[in-house]
């Protein structure tokens, strides 16, 4: 029987692509760093199915916060 688990690598590539498109004023490499940081923080989660969803939500929050802070 095939594994029906989440393809995390593909999911995280998709997250970076979606957030880069949604926030074009934020450099793509910065979006990738934020997503990578969130992914690292969730690396010990025992249930993996929702990690990409949770990571995308948290990354959005961080990007929005970063956009509002003065440089």
C-alpha cells in the first residue's frame, strides 16, 4: 500500500511560491528564510500532516509583521 503521507518537501516549495506571489514586495529569498525558520521550529511535531498548513499560517504572520516594521 502506498504511503499517503504529506510530501513536505513539495509542500514547502509550494508555500514559498505562494507567499512570494502574494507578497511580491518581499524578496523571495527572505520569504524562503522565514518559511525555513518556521519549518525548523515545527521539526519536532509528532503529527506531520498539518505541519505545512501551520507553517504557512505562521510564515504569513511573520511576513505581515515584518512588512509593517520600519526598516
